[in-house]
């Protein structure tokens, strides 16, 4: 079973654009044979994951899980690439 990584990106300020670039680089460097990588976007309005089919799936902020494909994803690690707020 692969380690599940939440690659957290975005933020509440204009610095979010830098965060998206940084997280794209990190994503490209992580070994996808070893890790299941879920890019989690944080905005002022919501925290979400975009599925392969382009659907925004909200993150449960109470326990930081993701309901996806009839299962609950619990992350093993979080790689935080947020620039600016929230920190």
C-alpha cells in the first residue's frame, strides 16, 4: 500500500500563485510509484481536491479527510506548500 500524501497548496493572499508553482514542482519530483499524492487547494472560500474527472471534492476540515470514490482517504503525511495565510 502506498503512502498517502496531502500536498497542500494555495492560500488566502496573492502569494497563492507562488504556492501553486511550488507545489507543481514538488508534485513532479515525488515518486508516484511510492506515493498516492492528493493536491489539496486552500482558498478563502473552501478547501478541496480536484478529482481526475475535474470534480471539486471538499476536504473535511474537522479531521482533514477526503471522501472519494465511496471511501474516506486519511492522509499519512502532509506536505505544506502554502505561501502567506493561513499558516
